């Protein structure tokens, strides 16, 4: 099977498979990637462990922090205790929630998380208000590139002093 055909089948399975997790499978949330197709995940009970991504998903599908996946336990695993069997997209999550199969711990946010989110929103509002004032003063409509270092150039009277030294040198040459 060619790479393109394999990728097509994996994507079709990813988008069209709306089945529920089986009894030996569990829904977990990705906490952070650990490299080499390993991801640290947490269960609804709060238990954290490493899960490996199945070979069929590697280089075809990417997951990030906060995504939900279905894992299957690896009985002989010490550090890596599960294997990612399926990646859940928004449509899958809504389907599972509608049928009351979603773990309740993932639907409820802790009070600390809600406070952190509200603090971030307030900070963003303050920043946006400050940026709006700056933009209206400068008249600059383009957003500044955050990937570039800011270079501040101070204008000084060094240009005048260099002009004066140039004038003196040119007069000395004429004489």
C-alpha cells in the first residue's frame, strides 16, 4: 500500500469513526508531548502516565496539549502504560457527550482553572485597550511581528559631529 493510500485510509478512519470506546479502552487528555511519539496523558481520575502513538498515526496525524484520545492499556508497560488507539475530534466528543459516555471529570473545570482563564481574559482586554491607544497614536495598522527582536536606535548629534570633522578634513586637503 502506498503512503498516500495509507494516509487516505487513516484520515477516513479519523473523521468517520463515531464508535464508543470499548470496555478495555479509556478516554484520556493529552497533557504534553514527550518526544519519540510519546505523550504524557491524564485519566479522568487524575492519574498521569505515558502513552505511545500507534504507528499508523505517526507522520499523518498530530495531537497537541488538551486533545482527547482513546487509549488501550499495555499490560507489560512500566513507563509507557498505554497506546493511543484513536484521536477524538470535536464532533466525536459532542457525540460521546450526547450519549452520556463522556467522563464527568473532563466536563467540569476546577475553580483554579476557571480563575486562571478569567485572569488571562482580563489581561488580554487590558493589553488590547493599551494597544488600541498606541495604534491610534501612531497610525500604524500592521501588527508587530513577535518573532523579531526589537531594535531601538537612538538618534544623537554624532551625525553633526561627523559632518564637522568631514568639513575640517576637506579644508585641510584644499590647503
